[in-house]
C-alpha cells in the first residue's frame, strides 16, 4: 500500500495541472508504483495467491488505461511511458 507522500510524489511526476488526480496518466503512474510494491511482496511471499490475483488485475487495469491513453493522446502516452520506464 502506498503512503500519502509516495502517492503525491508519484502524481507530481505526471500531472497536467495541480489538481489533476484522476487522468489516465496519473492512474497509470499510481498503478505502476503499486505493481512494483506488490511484486516485491510476492517475491518474499510466494504462496500468497490472493495478492497475486490482485496484481494480475492491476496489470490488466494499467494495460487498459495505457490503451486508452495511446488512442486519445499519443504525445502524452509517449511521455508517460518514458517517465515510468515501461517500454523502450
């Protein structure tokens, strides 16, 4: 689970304006951060099947947000991908 400071730091990196908390790029950034934390948890606790299912749901959710972002705003999509280091 992300702390409040981690969330705000992650959101600041990709926000379009100060009150931007729900755009697709912000949601992708937050999901990426959560996926990273859950991945490290699952490396330690390999038999935690419930968390693994949640991880797969988050990955699918992030993928659908990225698809939407790619269709609607290609420039923003490339910026988010580059800043989060998702693809080369």
